C-alpha cells in the first residue's frame, strides 16, 4: 500500500482534526474537502465514528493502513490498557520523536530526515522511520548535519517540548527518557473507539 503524498490540509478537513496539531488547517474552512464539503451534515453511525477516529490517528502519525494495523496488534499483546499502549508505540517511532524534538516542524519532514540518513540513535545512523526508540535512547543528528539550515530553522520555532524528552541544546541531541503518560498526549483522541473498530 503506497503512502499518501497529497495535501495534509485536505486530510485534516476530512476528519475535522488538526494533523499538524496547530489548528491551521481548519481556520479558514472548518468543513470537509470537495465541492459539497460545507453541505455534508448528518449524524455518523457508530461504525462511521470509529472509522473517523482511526483515520484521524492514522493521518496524525502518517502511517499506511498495514503499518497502523500491525502496531495495533503489537499493542494488543502488551500488558496494560490496549489503547494507551497503542498510542505509546506510535509515539515511540523514530520519525515521531524527531518531530517532537523539533528537528522538523512536521512529521512528514521528520520522516524525510530519517530516510535520508541524517539521524542517529545512540551514535549509530538509523534510516528507518518506524524504528522503535526505547526509553534511555539518545537521538541526534550526524555530526556533519547538525548545522542543516532546515533543522536550525525548525529548532528556532520550538516553544516547548514534551516532558518525556530531554534536550541538550549544546550537543543538539535528545534523550527519550520514558514512555509518555496518557495525559501528555492529545485529549482530542478517543483511542477506545479505535479499539472497538478493530476488535469487532
């Protein structure tokens, strides 16, 4: 299954949720895309509500359906609350953490940094965006890439970071100190609906 490369604004409007987590996509046109987007009304069925929630989270993290389903199945084998475990696995992806650190302003851009071999984990180059980072791992850029213009511009825009990451300004490296708590992740996500969707 190929990865979606179209407009993220269109995706955000389709599910009524800001994929960039800035709210920019929904400011001008807070309704669905397409010619009749503003006219579509009506209550969604239970299935429609669950599907919309699943698509919302899938678009947010930029995964295709197969990757998303595989991660969900991994979460189902872990101890604890399945929905929370699922979100923790998604947050532990290398491309997501590169975005959280601030090396890129978007997850799509973070994925590109990883794909192009600019990112290291514990000093070793990792070019797989889905790489699962473990608590205690150190994420940085290759020495030659620490002054990339696009990275520096992105770092300048960072106002705050999530608490499960610590960042060393001088070394331009971050440590994934622990798994995130549910309260540190988006309150606009209802992961229980995704669990219902897949467990039918």
